[in-house]
């Protein structure tokens, strides 16, 4: 089978959630099929070379130019009528046409719907599948938590535009990959006739492993993520404004480590306003997670499965998360992690972990066991293979 994978980003190094998933899929498919990649020509020479090594041929397209706010809003308003939510660039269309004209492929594999407008003209002659590893639920949450009338309006338009585009895309393509059972149910509600395959993320369990030989700092919490990413910024500002004032008087020696690249100015300022340590970029998050008593995930925005939660659970860390932070992960609250949405409940969950070491140890062991059972890349890529076989069988292609 000859496959062209259409990607919204370079695949290497696999340092963020989307890149990790695309990298693992491409690495696996490169051993199973003849794989070519269609990816943006970003000014990252090392990433380009590492991405090139994953495939037989790397087709490059010009990255999208930065859209101004008025242009973005105009596109979103237009999309309410046309469902054309995703960007359009004639040069990208020309590059894809050249790739499909020069080569004979059996399947188009789209990583997210980002490039779906470009592949649409070929659907009559070429099977395609879209991997939805993020949905409009994130846009809905941004609308829900907007405070000013202007933000309510702009985020409401964004959500409705994204929903219209997602529904149209799911119905037009008809073969979809979901990251969780929850996302499968959501996509099914948009496109009842679609074939939907569930392929969860995996974790490198050898890399993200417990370190019982390293002592835990009893009052240390850790949050890991790209700290320029708005949902992560919102999470820690929510923690600072609503959770910390209730927690700190009860835990005077509390430390909160914020670990991740590109911290926004509001995050950098936290070191002067509380018991925070902001690391910025680190090559390896494990030395910061290992000594923490708990990993906190006070997420309110965004959508999809959070790798930060899977990584912490795989390391055998106690996790306190909102429901939004842990969505799509097959865990049992109170057995594998603790869930809390209100500031009061979040504080109570943290205190329980800090004050009840026997309970914490039981939670940690169960978390690791759950990851070993459900979230390995071996399992995920096997499910991807099954999806490919089913697509080939239904389309009548070898």
C-alpha cells in the first residue's frame, strides 16, 4: 500500500502532543507501507531532516502566513455559510496536485482536518481517512469561559464556524480516526454514517517509568506543558487565582513547579507572586515530575487527550485533574487519579494526596498499571493497522 500522510506540522522532534502522535504513526507506518509525507516547509532544518528520515519522500508546502484578526474573523463568518473553516492557499493546492500527479497512492491519511479542503477534490478517486485528535470542544470551552461581550461574540463565532467545518468534514470524508471513545461518540453525532476507528495515544513506558529510588518532596506539585499554549496558561492562572489562596494557608511549605517551554509573561510573573518555580524549556521533564508528590492538571480550556496526564500516570504519580484535563482517558476517578472541577474540590484532592501516603501509594500503583494495560504505542499502532486493513477491505484495494 502506498500512503500519503498530510500533516499540519513537522513530525520531529516529537516534543508536543500532536507531533508525538504523528511521529509514532509515521514511524510505524514507514515499516508497514510505502509512506510519503506532505508537511510544511518550516525554517527548522533539523526538524525537516528528522521528518524526512521517517518516509520515502517528503513533499513540502508553504506554511500558512500569519492571519490578522480581521481576516480571521471574516473567514470565520464566511464559514458559517460555507462550512469552509480551514485555511486556503493556492500554492498548497498546487503542491498537493503535483504530488498526486507524480505518484500513485492508495490512501490519503490526513492528520487533523487542517488540510482537508485541499484533499477534497480527490475523494472520488482516492480513499482518505482523517485522524481527529482534537475537536471543537476546545472552542466551546473558550466561549464558555469568555467574560467580556467582545470575547463572547468572537469566541462564539469561532465555535460555530469550527463546528460547521467539523461537521461538514466528517460527513464528506466518512472514514475517521478518533483518539478516544468520547471523541468517537461526538464524531458519530456529527456524521452518523461515518466509519470511525478509535486509536488512542500511547506512552513510552520504558521512558516514563516510576523512580522509587528518588525521594518525593512532600509539598511539591508539578504542572507540565507548553507554557505559551493558551489553555495551559489559563490552567495555571486559574490555579493561582482560585486554588492557591485556599491551599497555601494549609500547606505553608508548598512548592509549585511549572515545567515547559515558552512561558507567557503572565506565567513568568508568577514567581514573584507565589511559591512558583518556572523552568522554561527543558530537555527532559522527568527530573521535575519524579520528586513531585502530585501532578496537577487544572485545565479548563482545550480538548483531546492530554499527554501530560498519560506521562504522569505512567510515571506512577498521583494526578489531580479537572474533568476537562482528563477527558478521553479510560481511568476510574478515585482509583487511578482524582478529579476535581471546583477550587474547593481541587484543594481537598491535593490535601488528601499530601496527607494520606497510603492512599497516594495505592493511587500511584494503580495509575502505572492502567497505563501498562491500555496506553502503549504497541496497542495503538495495532489498532491503526486494523483500521487500515478495514479501509483496504471496504475500498477493495490490496
